[in-house]
C-alpha cells in the first residue's frame, strides 16, 4: 500500500511542478503533500471497498484543518483542498460527485463528495475485499474527546485521569487491532446492508466502513464527569438486527446486555432495589420501547418536559405525554426526584467506567470485546465469563445485582450457521495460535 501512495504522490508532484508551480516544494511541504494524498486516497478506497456507488466525503471547512489534538498531524487546508484535490481531479484520479455547501443562516453544511475513477480503483482492484483489513489502524486523532453543547470537539488540558483513560484505550484498541471483526453475510446481503446505510439519514448516508476497528471516548463536561461512552467501532453503526451476525476471527459471537441499566443505577443510588420491569407502567407491553425512551428522556432532561421528545410516537399509546410522564413518576416513586435533573450524562459516565473495566479485563486474555454502550459482543466461547465480569463490575460499583440479558438473534438468513464452532473459553486459550492467520490478526 505504501508503495502505491508514494507513486501517486510523486506523479502528482511532477505534474504540479510542470504545470502549476515555479519552484519545487520544500521538504516540509512535500511531507504535507504526501499526508494529503494519503488522506484523500484512503477515503476514496474505503468507500470503493464498501460499495461501488459509495462516495467519499472531503471537508472544506478551514477550521477542521487547524492543527490541534483533533486533526491529522501535518494535514493542512491549503495543501489538501487547494493543491492535492484539484490535481487529482485534473489528472483523472478522482471525480467530484457533489460539491459542498454551507448555509450561513442555519450554520449547517454538506461536505464535498468525491469518488475514485477507474484509473485509481484499478490499481487496488485485486485488494478490494482486503482493503478495510489492510487499512485498519490506531486512530489518527485524539481518542479522549471533549464535546460542547453543540457536539463539537473543544480543547482541554490533560490531567492524570485523561492520560490514564487514553493509555487504557490504547491497550483496548491494540487488542481490537490484533483481531478482525466482520459480518457473516453473503455478497448480496452485504450489498443490501450498504444500500440501507447509504439511504439512512441517521447514518449520514454513508456505507458501513469495517476498517473502523477502534474506539474513542466522548465526554460532555470540562470536569470529565459526564458522558465518556465509547464510539467509533463500525459495529455500533449497523442496524441492531445485524449485530447477531458479527463474527470475531471468523467465529460466531454473542451479545450480552445490561438490562434496565439506568433504572437499576438510579435505584442503587437511592439505596433501593428495582422490582419488576422498570418500563411496565400499567399499559400494553406493545409500547415498552416507547416507555423506555420516554423514561430515558425524562432522566436526560434538565427541566420538566411539557412536550414529548421529538420522533417519539406517543399518540399510538392512546395517552397524552402528560399522562405517560405521570405514570412513569408514579411507577418510580422512590426515585421520582431524580427525573428532570439532567443526570443522564452522569449516568453515562458511570456506565462508561464499567465498560472500560469490562474491556480491560478481557484485554489481559487478548480477547476483543465490542461495546455497544450498555451491551458487549464477544466470541461465544466467552459468554459465561463475560456474564460474570459484567455482573462483578456493576456490583463492585453499586453494591447491587444487575440483570444481564443474552440478546436473541434478530437476523434471519437463508443458510445455516457453520458447523463445528462450539469452542469454549478453555479451547480458545488452548488453541490460541490457530486464530487469526487468515482473519487479519498480527
């Protein structure tokens, strides 16, 4: 791969010198040029590997190129947008599919969309199915991120906690990179998934990029006591029904979920024990998911909600929002004072600390654990151990038991599960060296 980057860079430098520039670039400018070429080519190739009609996006917001902990080192706006991209278009390596735009009134914009031409993709055609695995790597930018109220990255000063979290996350990410997580789908099934992703506004109309094998944490308070959940893994971006088809090093997986996590944590803080289903408020169980979303919205809100959260279809329950909220408060009398106090992000911080503890435990075994906020995906041979570790981590923090649920498979496929994949934890460890040769470990 590096040889290809080098050849493209040298070709573009020669072209630029002969057509546009009067002088040769300095050594530092050459380094910036190479970084920009790789930045663009990587995005194009990963889109190409995901789906033949997928576009890559290139930001043209100058602020995103100002050097900080959140930007790719040595990546500049001037070199990337004003030099390399035009050269690659002019020389037929990429084509612009849709130009970016920015609305000053709303403060929102759309990034420029590009796609590799046959000239570029033909160079990598023989590696197409391997590109995501070949291009997986440690995150190029900061893994401990602080967001403002608008969800944008802001700078901060490191302290002992941020340094510890970053070091721990490096250990977790290195473990993830030594293995390979994927989806056990046929070619046609993959195509359908990618089409679904690219048609979904919540997915930003982007294909699933399985090269994203590593994580970062997002905090929502300068005190680093809110948020902190793990993001970045490709498995977090797919529709939930596909998660049962995730494989690790070619082996089947299980997903274990902390049942009723927020309610259990809130009752524990109040010195009480949650009884029964937290989302049973005396109406049909058909509306359980709606009640769960309403509960969490009331926990997240900093003041009493007069109107229901957007996109929450309260009307199908036959009740008004005021009635739903009142029934939730009546059901949870022991903790009613915790609602509408904005403690949601604090609870997220606490469950993120538990998640870190769970993943670090399995790092010692070199066993990758894929987090999905309050659930974890692992090789099925670790099911019992994962259950125990999740239970212990929660009980150590709150002093109470928590329900852990094995997620049912929601994806129905035409072919049967591969036979013979019945390995236990002991057999995994006993045959450790057999894993990974053809699945991208190393």
